[in-house]
C-alpha cells in the first residue's frame, strides 16, 4: 500500500475528481474534515408507537428519548417532532395538549410554554378530537459530548398519545448541521 501526501487537491475547471468504482474515500479516519456550512453531518431518528394517556397539567415524559453525539461544538441541531394526540372527555370540558423537547434537562428554545397549549377544544360530553402535532426546533448544544433529547407532554383533561390503531407513531428526527 502506498501513501500519497498532498497539501491541496484540485482539478481543472469543468472536471470532477472521481473515486474508482467499489472504492471508498474515507475523510474521517486519518484526521478531521471540515464540511461546508449548512451540510448535514448526521441524522438520527426514532419512532415511538406505544400508547399513553395523561391528564397531567405539568410536563411528563412520553416514554422515549434519542441520543446524538455532535461532531462539532458549534453545530446546530435541526429537530423535527410530530405526535398524534387524541383529546377526549367524559363530560363537557376543555381539553388541550402541549409538547416540548428537552436536551438533557434543558428545555429547547422554541418549545410550547407551560400553559401555552398547541391544541385545545371545548369537548361536549362524549365527543373526541384527533390532532396531529408537528413542530421544528433549532438547538445549539455547544458540546461534542453525547446529548439526549426527549419529548414531554402536558394536558388539560384526558389526552391519549399514539391512539390511532397503532398505525401512527410519534416521531423525533435530529439532524446535525455544520456551521
């Protein structure tokens, strides 16, 4: 095996540097690589379809979390979260649901504030409302240590999460974006 050392690799205008078929260009094993700003460095995602019911007016865990280890301390995390909520009431009342995302124990900026519900409806006795909640967040964890993101839910009245016959799941997607 030979080693070729270069200070800079370039190509004539209009040409492309190609890697032979079946070969791999490994940019990370021998040092660091700086991707252009805006590049997606990694993506992690999780779906969670376990049914849960809550009437808690304070935020409670939904039952799952997602870990990511940022490649660079200055990276931004683009977070997409979606959930399916079923608002129900045995008697006429207001039902509402709110979600937020935590990074470790810190609320990610842009979350629904306590008392600032995402969906609400006055529900006459015996009536129900099924809603799909979807929101994106931008986070700056400022670390290269593993961080854990987890969704939480808060409710007025009784709210069921993932109660659509098991076909819909709560989703959490995190993309690390180079700066």
